[in-house]
């Protein structure tokens, strides 16, 4: 499929790749990993031809269709609705639609056989390419990535960078390429969208190469890991978890070979030293010297997993209650976030705040931090000292300070050795610590701000997306740091491995209330998959009256509730049957040549078809929810 042979790529005098080799085969699902700066994104750009290798070759078939998602796509701008932008994926269908429209216009004055034949040919090709369903397919993909029906009609340039990237991803997925090259596809995605993308990629039939720092995402998608390290590409069969085991085993073998070789080398050197001065043994000694020079040396294993070797220091211990929220209400125009919500953060809580984008996670963090207006009461407990890390905290960095000076001024209780060790964990090594803040990239500034937060004297940390811009090693460092932290924290993150490693409580916003699960993220996922989730406030297919909870649930109550639920289930089944019938009728109408040739009628039927399909999907979901509720009551 794609063959990389003896690839060398120089940046100045530094070899980012040095005679690296890699063969991507049909059906491969590869996680391309490595520390920041090892050339993962560069390699993808070499594959698509944006960069030329210094030497070596990248070969592939001419007709190979590549879908390439990268952070440069953030610069793409358009005044068109995102639905239209995503539909640009269907180049041939769009071209045919334009030609069909032109021919239909010509037919207003010209009924010649030539025009009719051309129109028939175009419509036949358009139908063969499933042109009448491209809008529906686009709706589906955009909805999966978190866009509501209303959002899909908004212009692309009204969305933030993270949401624009999702539109670009939708466009690439709709192109149905032979191979997907995805550079950090889950950046700026919420957990529901990540899970949707996992499901989509699991059913994708082509090859996939993913650069990602999300361990759980890689485990779900890939069947091979390729590690970019020291200018080489090393392949491991299996997902990321298998890679860790296999690499540990290879490292153990390599370490043993290194020790054995070093012992052999020392033995040879002692023999040479002993006999080189003797004339009778000089020839033998020279022969052994030459043999040593020719010996292919086994390298010692580098430690790729640095550990945190500094201690948190805060002078005050907080009281039992860190934060109390009482009757907190918050809304934006057309969006209700919280309504008389209540919650308590206790000393020692390690809370993961999860949920879809737009549910108010960051808003809730700002309310707790005291930087957001709201109705109600937030009470901070005795001796609580707070540090709030968010992306906007980058603005508080002092641009004229060096990285080390920034931490020294903020954390005078830590020694330079401790600070430099921490900065090394976040990829600032050697003279990097003397770089001025003003010359750093956004990602580098984020890592400085995060390192700064970890040196705080605070006993309560509020962390909003702390894993953004971190590679897997740096995420591991953050995990170690928070596991050692004896204070309290609440964090928003889409990195499930991070959440599962540090949290002992899960918070989520549902029905405008703050709800809590007392356990790890993995335990929450199991619990959440089994429960009946309250219906959304979006338009329900069949309105169901909310049952009030009663102190005692008698058999009579159960029977009454079962009767009501079964009636609702019957209504849904009738609705599903009607919708399925309506969809079949519309499919037949769209295939009718008379309607097929009438663009106005066709457009109306197609819109109704899409609406019915959406309603059918919602009805089927509601049926499953009700059926599960009935089974729980009957159990």
C-alpha cells in the first residue's frame, strides 16, 4: 500500500529520521507514537508529499486515495454552513448535481433528444454514486461528532478551532479514502464524540494511521504500534497495551545482552592489557583489538519513563469541607446549565468532571473557582487555598521571564534541582529551561503553566483539560504527580486513561443537576452502561409523563407503571412501523423518473425522507430505553 524505504529527513544538521523503514499494508490499523519532537506529524507530511525526504523513498500506487487530518486544517475558513463544507467531500456527486441542474434549466427551452440523453446519463451516474443520500450521510457524521441540526446550518467561520477541526474530520471521513492519516483526531473532542469516532473507525474498511496521545483510543482502534524513536521506526504487533508489555520484554532482553557484552568487552580489554607488552603475545593482542573495534555494540536501554522526584509542599491543611455549592443556577441565552444544583467537595476528593461539550463542565469549574457569575451560593471551607489551571491561564505567564525564572518566582520553596527535574518531565531539558516565555509555542506555554500549577502551595487544584498538548510520557508524569498529591482536586479531561488513573469520584451534569458516582472512571462506565438514562429535553417522539418517585413501591404501583410503559411501547412500535412504511414510500418516489426529473419535488421528498430517517432512529432509541425499563420492573 505504502512503502517507506531508507528514509532520511534532516532538519538543519539533525536527522529526524535516519534510514528508517516502514511498510503499511491494506487493513493495517496503526498507532504512530513517540515523544513530542520525534517527527510523527512530519512523517505524515512526508507520506502525503508536503515534505520531501532528504534521501530514501516513499512509494505508493497512483490511485491510492488518502484522507489526511492535520492541525493545519484549522486555518481553513468559509462562510458556508458546515453542512455544505462537509458535503464538499462528495466532489463527483456535487459536480453531477450542478450539471443536472444546468441541463434541467436548458430543458425549459430545449427538449431535444441530446439534452434528454445527457440528463438521463448524469442522473443514472448520480444515482449509482448514491447522490440522493449524501446529505443524509453528512447529517449522520456531523451529528456523531456532536453537531446539532441547528449547528449544521451555521457558517464554519462562527465556530472555534476545535469545532472546525471536527468539520474537517467529517469531510475526510465522508470521502471514504483507502487510508486515513489522522494527526491527533481526538484533540478538542468530548467523550461522547470520541466514543462515536471509535465506533466509526472500528467499522472502517481501509487502512488507518493514527497519531494520538490517548491510550484508550489507541487500544480500541489499532492492531499495530509503530514507535518513532532516535530516527528509526520500530513496529510492534498489537494495540498500545500489548506494545507496553512487548517493549518491556524487548528492553529486558536488550539490557541482558548489553550487560553480557560489557562483561565480555572488559574481559577482552584485560587480556589485551595483560599481553600487549609481551612480544610473543603482541600479534594475538592486536587481533583482539581489531575484533573489539569491529564488534557491533549493543546499546543500553534508555529509561523512557521518567518519574516525579519532587514533593508537593503546602503549608495549610484544609478543613473537611473544601467547597459547598447550594442552589446554584446558571444559564446562557437559549442554554440552561444548572438549576438549583447542589454538591459538596470533601477533603481528599479526586474528582473527574465528565460529559459532552456544552453541558457546562468548564462553566462549573469557573463557578467553583469564583470567576463566573451565577445565582446561588458557593462556600469555600476553612484554610482552603486554590489554584485554577485553564488554557487562559497562559496569559498570566510573564513573557520576559525564562521558564526556570517563572517557576522560581512562583515556587521559592522548591530547589532549582527540583524545578529543573519537573521541567525535564514536561520536555524542557538542558538549556531549554533558559528560553524566554515569549518565544514558546502555545503547547509549550501550556506545559509551563501546568508545571507551575504543580509547584503551588495550594491544597485544592481546579484543572481544566490539563492533558491538552501533553504526550503520553508527560501525561504519565502528571498522573504520578496527582497520585502523590495529598490535597483535593477536580479535573475536566477527555483522556480516559488519565481520569481512570487519578479520580476516586465522578461528577456529571444531568437534568441541570450535579450528579456524583463514588468510584473510578472504569467503574462509572460499567455502571453507566447499565442504567436507564433520563430522556433528553430535545423533541421526544412519544411524550412520556415523568413518574414521581414514591417512598414505597408496592406491587400495585409496579403493575400500574408497567401498564403505562407497555402502552407507550405499543405507541412507539406503531410509530416505528409507520415511519418504516413512509421511508419505503419515499425511496420509491425518489426512484420514480417523473419525480426524479423534477428538482423541486425531489428536494421536498428528500428532505422529508431525511426527517423520517432521523425520527425513526430516535423512535428506535426510545423503544430500547422503554424496553430496558420494563425488563427492570419485571425482574
